[in-house]
C-alpha cells in the first residue's frame, strides 16, 4: 500500500528536471529566446519587454514546464571573455541550445569556432544539441542550408547524438515552441543523463 501511495505521490507531485544550457556568441539572441520561451510556455509568467534586454554579464536562469519535464535554462553570456566560463556548466547539463545570429554573416566563422570547441568537449558527450538559426524575421538573413554548409565540417564532431538545426525568431516567437518540444523529447529519452527528481513547488 505504501509503495502504491508513494508511487502515486511521485506521479502527481514530482517532475523530472533537466538543465539546458543556452550558448552562442554575444548578440545572438539567447536571452531574448529565454524570455520568449518563458512567455510562451509558462501560464502565469508576465514577460519583461524584449526591447529592454541588455547583454548578459553573468547568467540568467529560467524554468519552463513541459508535461512532466521541468526545464531549467541557464543562459550564459556570450562575450569572448565569458565563453571561458561555459565549460563549468557542462557536467551538469542535459541539453544545449546553441543560438546563431543569422543576420551576422561576418561573425559566422567565429560562431562556428565557439560551437566546435563546445561540441568537442568530453563533458558534453551524448548531450542533444539544438542549433537555432535566429533572427529569421530579418531580411536578408542566412538560411538553414547556408548555416549547415558553413558548419559542415562539424558534422563528424557532433557524432551520433541528437542534433537539429531549426529556423527561429526569438523576437516574434517563430520556431520557439517547436525547438523546445524537440529538446524535451531528446532529453527524456537520453538514458545517458538521467533527470533530477524534484517535488513541484
Ligand atoms: N530582429 C531580431 N532581433 C533579435 C532576435 N533575437 C534577439 N534579437 C536582438 O538581438 C540583440 C541581442 O539579443 P540578446 O538576447 O541580448 O542576445 P544574447 O545572445 O543574450 O547576448 P549576450 O547576453 O551578450 O550573450 C537585441 O537587440 C535583441 O532584440 C530576433 O529573433 N530577431
Ligand atoms: Mg544575454
């Protein structure tokens, strides 16, 4: 009886918690993506004005529930001197969202270098990666095939883990829900990194 009740309690009151890192160069749109995600997916969240978001110096944390999964987002600053802090979070994370500014062709190779460094880190072995081609609301911008071509030689480094490149506009919300739902599916089935169990608060 105790087992039955405790199983029922866990089913109703516990969520599986997953930590998701949001990475990418400064100005890529990471914090805007985080705010848009909270606004779209959290019932009672009254979002901040996206126009008021400024560059991240430390990190921003945000939580979004999708079904029985609770995603804990860690949005890290992307400026060059802050990128050296990214790997401090790798061991704890279940998934990575890597944001690219599709309007900034000049910095695409810089973004690729940062991506390559991240993806070859052993601490992220097997972790699913969602690559967001952000700012698709701006004309002209790089398309998904443009970005896949530029990042082409990263394919072998990505290996057999789940990886999706998705068109997105953090500003208008295009592709935001789809990206997060894909990430939830991946982290839930990734047995290599089990979730943390948390009571709902
Ligand atoms: N047009 C357009 N602008 C965007 C989009 N996403 C973000 N921006 C703008 O890009 C700029 C940078 O956005 P942030 O969200 O602060 O970028 P970040 O990646 O968090 O930057 P750091 O915190 O410095 O690493 C802001 O002016 C945003 O309004 C988008 O989808 N479309
Ligand atoms: Mg930011």
